[in-house]
C-alpha cells in the first residue's frame, strides 16, 4: 500500500508534513510517497528512507490558498496537488492526503478521478469526536453549499456505508441537522429532505439539533455544505478557545490548574483540529483525504491513518458498487405537486 502525501500543502509544510508521514510509515507499516520539491524533501527525509518505505515524487510547483482553484489546477500541472491526484488515478497510490488548498484538492479530484456513477455531488465527511464513546460522521462539510433533497439523501447513503465499514456499526443511525426535532421543522430543504430520508431504507432517526450533537444519538449527521462547514468551523473555534483556556490554566496556581484540567484536556483533544487528522472526500473514484491547513505532524499521521482505514475497508469500491436510486420526493401539501 502506497499513500501519496502532499508535502507542499499547509502552513507547516514541508517539515511537519514529513514528520507526520514518517510517523505514519512507522506506525502503520505502509509506503509513503512524499509529493513536493525533490531537493527540499530529500534533505528532510533521506535519513528515514533507508529503513522505511518512503519515496519522493518531484512536484516543483505549489498551489497557494489565495489562488483560484480551477485556474491553479489547470495551469500548474506539476503542482503537488495535481501530481498526487494523478498518482491515485494511475493506480500508483491507493490514496492522496493533502493539507493544501481545499478548493484545489476538490477540483483536481473531481476533474481527474470523476464521480461515482449515480452520485451527483461528492461530499466532505468529517468524523466528529466530541463524545469519545459515540463519534459521528458529519457531511457535507463544505463541498456543496447549495443542495437539493436528493443530494442529502446521497450524502446519507455514502455516510451509511462509511460508518458501517470503518466504524463497524451494522445499521448506522442517520439524522438530519435541523433547528428543531419536529418533522415539520426547518426550511424547505430540511422539511423535504426529512420526508425523503423517512421514505428511504436507511435507519433514519429524525432531526437533530445542534445542542444534541454530542449526545450520541446519531452515527451520521447530514446537512448542506454551507451549514456543515459552519458547524465544523464553530467546533474548531471552540477547540481553539478551550486550548487557550487550558494553557492559561497552566499558569495559574497548582490548585486552580488541577481543577481546570479535570476531564478538560481530553475534551480539548477531541475537538482540536491538530488531533483529528482530516476529512474524507466521498463519492469520487478514489480515496482522498483533506486535512486542515494548519495540520502539524500528529494530524498528518492521523489523516494518513484515516486513508489507510478507507483503503483497508474498501470504502470507495463499496460506494462504487452501490445503487443510488432516485428518492421518493414529497408532495406540496397545498396543491399536491412534487416539492422543488
């Protein structure tokens, strides 16, 4: 198994990326292809290459976050993102992990790998571990700000496969993120999606409100990419605030520090992006993991671990082999016509 890693993407590239990739190669006994500027990577990784299955793939160009994803991917064919995705397409790598420009990774993967037949919109799925005993998969986390009920149904179907195969949950509980638990709550997208999910063969448990996300009542939570990204960024902000609070507590008196740290450190770790690894891009013909732009070594190691899990569990192949049928659309109660 070889996993391609974007060694030029992210704020801490290439040093932290290389450190994380080396740790992953040691811990998971896999091959790593570091994709980036050969001369720099050779200096940083050469001492590990004798004992570990680590190779360097030259990609001298870098796509910055400020660049237009479409223009950058089109023009910079020798960038680490384009070369890494091409490796997956050519079968030279089983997965690609990047902390670089999310937009560029998404566009490159979409353009080069293509969608799974029957899937209209690929989705970003992020594992949320606020409740360590009951993590859940949130999707979409940013790929599709504008959605229809059909798309959310497909997100739920892909999330169902991922959680079943990776978490080992036989019949995952699917919930719809909404501003109330009642069936008729929400905007038009939410109310119609509720009926679509209710009519599906999935284990749909109804709506879930934001304050209940940590209560372990769902294994998959679906929403549009606009809302999902806000949830993800909010949790990230809370994690940063808690981390600052925890660090400030370490400067307090010993008694105060002990009181502050009881159960607090583990909570911070669970919502800290530097611990979480990355998010999986589901619905494409290949395994792609998107990491946070500020990922350091531990997060990169964990992102590679996430990629390995997807490969080991054949998540991409199972999604490819699944049948995604047209949803049963709700009718407009006022005139009996299908909802839009």
